[in-house]
């Protein structure tokens, strides 16, 4: 997960994003967003950890939590720290299934 941390290299953080992509991060633009982070309360499998032997591994890549519930909470905190109007919706009893969290997503968009 990208941490929006300017002190960590891409993709764990956002240092050197402008050099890599030719575009600065629009921090003020982020602060105008409304965001929803939604996760099922039972989405607790730890199958999202990236092994140090994996080509995608980078220092700090697993620092955001051991499962999707922990990472969703971490991501929501990152959004809020960056000034994004973000909310975390945990759907009780749901695991990793988009259909089970759809009502929460629909409610978020209806409220916009």
C-alpha cells in the first residue's frame, strides 16, 4: 500500500513521484476529496504480506498491517492526516466479497 509518506520512496511512499511520473502530487487537490475506505470485518486473512523474495518487495511494504482490516484502518488514517475527508466503513460479517460491502458503497455515494 502506498503510504503517502514523502520520506519514503515510491511505491511505499511518494518521494520522487515527480521525477518518476512527471507530475507533482496535488496535496491541495487531495484535500478537496471525499473518500471512503470500506472493508469487511471478517477480511482478516494475512495473505497480503509481500515476501522479501518477491519482485514487488520494498522496505516498509508490509508496515501498514497484516490483513485488510488493519490496512483499511491505516489507509483511512493516512487520508485524514493528508487532509482528505475520508471515512472508514467496516461491514460486519463480510469477508473479501465486493457484493457484501456494496450497500456501504452505495450509501457513501448517495450521500455525496
